[in-house]
């Protein structure tokens, strides 16, 4: 995975690929998969050439939830 420089983005897009979502949230790939499994974030083929995109608002909500979740829930990457 190549790193995205924030200076290269004028603003974070409303729909993000997996790579951009990881850069935006700063979470581990396992956490992103856990959000998908829980239905908090979903990637859909809506981008150019069928690229899978997730909504920034869903990523924001899932990230915010990390700071109010119980420790046991935080550690459940199952």
C-alpha cells in the first residue's frame, strides 16, 4: 500500500477507496474489516472503473464509536 500525502488531497472525498479510508482514519486494516463485518462501513462498486468506495460519513461514525466503545468491543477484530 502506498501512503497518500495529505497535501496531495485538497479535501478528503465523500467516497473513499480502501487505501484512502485507511489513510483517512489511521486505523489498522483489521479494524476496517471489523467495521465491515459489523455493518458500520461498507464498500460498494461506485467509483471509476468499478472502484469500491465507502462513505466518509460512515468512516467518521465508526471512528467516533471507537472512543466511546467498551475495551472488549475495541479488541474484537474477529
